[in-house]
């Protein structure tokens, strides 16, 4: 199916492009992965009506739909307040988790003040506590952005966060990762955490430094990484 067939000049012309896309997915013309990709393209091109006053601008290495992007830029036009407050609620919550619980918030938009645009911002990984003690550590992840995200945990033996090599696919190698929270409303690995949903993972972490990243194509380069330190 060609992209030009997405919105043909038929009775669909007056319809919401997102509705047409959802109809094609429901009819089996495209799968969930292709649906999400095309939905992001429509958002990037400004072909979707405003929803909740939010405008999403995506810049991926100078190409609006390049998956091996050099960065992502977002803007919002509604008052969202503090990055960890006023972003609404998640569609699900994590169960009681063992060990020390670290809360991580994933965002992909700049925060607004007083309904005015405060500028442009890249995606972020916000950790409520940058240091925990060795042992059982549960990472509880809330995706408060508008895009799908995930969290992958790596040991950080040297250097600083954000220095991993990014491949042509816009992702870093997951060789050596310790685990991930990438399932919507579930533990462990999956297809990604949906917008305003949660995922979680429980690990045994020895003393050391760790890097928490979103490894969706382009997101690591967009700034979605943070450090977690584990002490004795």
C-alpha cells in the first residue's frame, strides 16, 4: 500500500485522517506497528486536528519521518505545569513491587507555563531518586508523553550518559542490557509503553553506575537518558 493511498480522494476526504487510519488498522490493511508509524507521520506533518490543545513537532535529523534521527523536538500549547505534575493520570498502575522502588517519568514535550509556549524541548528521562542501595531495585516507569516510549537499563562503566553509539536505525545496541520496562501496563519487555500508561521491571543491582535510556529510534539522541547510582 502506498502512502498516497492513505487519504484517497473519496468519501473519506472530509473525515479525520486519524479515523481513516484507525479504520484501515481495524480492517487489517495495516498492522499496529505500521499504524503507529503512520500516525506519527500525520502528527509531524500537521495533518491531525488539535487534541487537548497539543501540537507536536517532530524533527528527526532534518527528516520528518527518518527513524535514524539525530533528534526530536516537541512543543505544547496547553498549560502543563511542572514536569512531574499536571500531566494527567496513567491508564493503569503498577502492583506492589519488591525492594527499593525508583519512579521514572518519560516525557517528550516541553513544559508550559501559564498557557504560553516556554520554548522547545527534547525528550527526557526524569528519575525521582538518582541513588539507591544495592540489592533488589524495582523501576516503575510512567510514560507521560504523547509518543510510545520504553526504558532500558545498562551498566555505565565509564564516561557519562548519552555517549553510547547510535546505529543507522536510530537505536543503540542492547547487548549487555540488564533489563527493560517496555510493556504497556505490564512488567518487563514488550512493544513499548503507550502514552499515559505504565511499565515496570525488577532487577538485582550491585554497586555501580547505570544508564537508563529510551531506545525507541531517535529518542536516545533526543536526550532520553539519565543516570542511576547504586551504593552499598
